[in-house]
C-alpha cells in the first residue's frame, strides 16, 4: 500500500477532480469511469458519487493507494 498526504488549499475538492489532480485519472471522463465502477473508497466505504466533496482528513483508497487529504 502506497500512502501519501495530498494538500489542498480550498475548503473541499470533488472526488472526480481529486483523481485528476493526483494523476490517477487522465481526463474527466476517465475519472467518471473509475468512480462509477466502484473502484474508489472514501473513508473506508465504496463511493460512486463523482461529485462527492472531499475535505481535510478524508482518506481516498484506490488500487494500492491510500491518499489522505491535508
């Protein structure tokens, strides 16, 4: 498992934007596919809402990545 802390400078970031921001998704469409496939967990639960607002302290898991928002 690769663990990283990702710093955001806004109040929140939407899940699909986050996946592009960290380089997991190449495009918005790719990000949407990843989320709708159920491949992403937010705080330990599968999330299929691509517009889910992520805030400081949230943990996103996908494949071998565990990304904590700081």
